[in-house]
C-alpha cells in the first residue's frame, strides 16, 4: 500500500516535470518569433533551462526529504511501541 503511494507521487512529479519541460521546449522552438521581437532571446532561453533544472531538482529533493521523514517517523513509532511493550513486561 505504501509503495503504491510512493509510485503515485513519483508519477505526479514526472507528469509535472514533463509539462514544464514541454513548455520550455515550446518557448525554445518559438525562439525565432521572440528574436524578431525581443533582442535578448539568449538570456530568456538560458533562464528557461535553468528554471526547469531548478524546479526539477528542488521537487526531487523535497520528495526525498518527505520520504525520509516518513521512514524515520515509522521507525520512531515502532521503537516507541516496542519500548511500551518492554515496560509492560517488567
């Protein structure tokens, strides 16, 4: 059950990353239109690429921290339950 939830979050993250990637690729393809109207297209494309990379890495890092916290919380709950059982035995 928990692995299904993890895969659900990973699928959601992959979909969002794919959408952001497609938007940045569309902006890159429309570069000729932007270059005709705006002279600083190189800076804008660089910002798109860096923002996509930043978004992806921060999302992945947040997901890793979240899964680690869930794991630590589960371990702590298990340890507390074992300690309570041990106290009852004494």
